[in-house]
C-alpha cells in the first residue's frame, strides 16, 4: 500500500526526464500559429499550455488522465484527485488511506470563522470563500519551506502538502460561508469518517443520504477542465511565480466568480424557474418549443446549451440527468429540464446559429441543488469551486514537479500589430 505522496515520488523523476528529452530533442518544433483574430479574441484556440491532468474531447467530453468522465461517475472525489495527480485510481487500502488523510485535515481553525463573521452580511459568498482561503494561507507549508531554502526538486512535495490540506478543508470553509451568510445556525464540525462529498453535505446541515451522493457526484463531475479556462489558467500563472497553492487557488477561484465562467449554473436555473412560473408548473413539449423560440427571436440565447469545445451532449449533464430521473423525476423544475433536453436541441438546430445545440453541465446541475433545499442561487458557484480546486491543485503540483518556469507571454501594442499587417 502506497500513499499519494509515495506514488508521486516514484513517478516524478520519469516525468522530469520525459519533458527534458522532449524539449531537448524537439524544442524548436512549431506547434501553433497565432492570428490577429486570436490575439484580440482571448487567445481562443492558441496552443500554448501544458495540462496533463485532463482534456476535453468535442464528442466524448471531459477525459481525466485518459479515462472518459462517463466511466468515473461512481467514484469519490478523493479518488478523482488521486487520479488527476498520478494517472491512476487508488485501489483497496490506498482508498482508505486517502480518505483518512482528507478526514484528518478536514477541520478549519477558529480564526477563519472569526474572519468570516467579521465580513459584512452583504458580502458575496464567493468573496467570503476566497477570503477564507487566503486566511488559511498562514498555514502554507510551501511558503515555510521556501523561506527555509527548499530546492527546486522539493517544491512538488510542498505543493502537494498544501493542496491536500486546502482541499480537505474546502468543504468546511464552504459550509461555514453558507451557515454564516444565510443564518443557518452554528457551524457543524467535520466528520472525519465521511467521504468529502458526504462531509460537505453534513456540514451544510443536510444528512439525507441521497444528498450525500449528489455532492459526491457534483464534486467528481466539476473536478477539472483542461488548463486554458479562466480559473485554471489564472491559478497556473500565479503559481508559476512560486506563489503557494493558497494564493494560486484563491486567484483562480476569483476568475471562477466571473459571470462568463462560473455563474452559468445559477443563470440556467433562473431560466428554468421562469418557465415554471409562466406555465404554472412544468411545461408541455409544445410550450417549451414556443418559449425557446420566444427567447431566440428576442435576440437572447437559451442558457445551458452549447459549449466552446463540445459538439455533443455534455457527459456531466447526462450524469446529473440520470441522478434526477432516479430520485425525483416528477419535480416540476427537474421535469422542465428534462423537457428542454427533449426539444431544445431541435429548436437550436432549426435556428441554425448554435455550433453545439446540446446541453452542457450547467443546464441541469442547479435544479438538483435546488431540490435538496439549496435555494440560495448565488451560493452555487461555491459548490463549483470546491470541486474545481482539485484540478487547480493537481495542475500546480504537476507544474512544480517538472520545474515549469514563470509564465510570461510577450505582448505588443495595437500600433505594432497594425504595422505588422501593413495597416495605415
């Protein structure tokens, strides 16, 4: 039986050698050309990053270390983090050791609660969550070891220690934000015997076994999404300066808080709830078609449909939809999601402007949280953050393992680009 650290320690020299040989033997090979449109369009499609933890296939969706996400629906989030870091799932006693490690670290220090209670009640839950993470930075092992003079070869171990400590505490931090922000009573201590998702549900104040399983699934499905999304890229850039994982994750999640990145699930739920309000319950298929056309003809988009990379139904949506079908198929909000899944893709195909007319993960995730009593929609991005931090941390560990240098792309002025293309 080997711990996560021991498995990585055996792998890291090979990773370093592989990358060293790749750069030495093929360092001048061109992998991407950049157009003016890409320069001014958010660098979309520019190949300029390394991310070994995951990739997004247009048809198969998210692939974690070579394993399609659809094969991981039954796994625990702790196992997914192990997979992100090592390329393999833990087995047997390795799983028990990993869960015990998370459980032992799950509690948060009292001063963090004091910090949260000192914030204005009007603070956004994401601002509270990120503040709590930054407050935890006082415990950073990476910073301590850097100040002591650790070598470059030791940095991945320090990043792993910080990552394990932070990830194990994130459910307690999130639950503290929820209970303080929305006056839910005293904080509920972490239970070291529960897995990460169940512990999160428990500390929120809901011990329904089905809710335990939903949060297990939720944390698994949102774990990672390549390296170029706003949160992952931001954490990568900050971490490349050798800022410790607390700083890097706080920065990355600040990007996740943006309306164009992490707020989509609540916007999708607002859309679904608006339909339920209009029709006094779940609409018929005919009513849903009518409503979708009203939205499109008014110049708006149907939220929850389409994706920058995917060209098929998001497997994460499939997993959430299967959960809802199994547990509460007749709930009006969930029925509305299901009806939309049946008819909206055809409407979007007929409309003709959507490159991908199929639902993404955000089309249904909010409906499931709402069913279990999480009616505070602005909190939904905190759920997303607890999960996505696994991807941010695993990418940071890998970057420190192969000594990735500071990220510093070259910028030019608009006048330079005009001169470059011969524009007066």
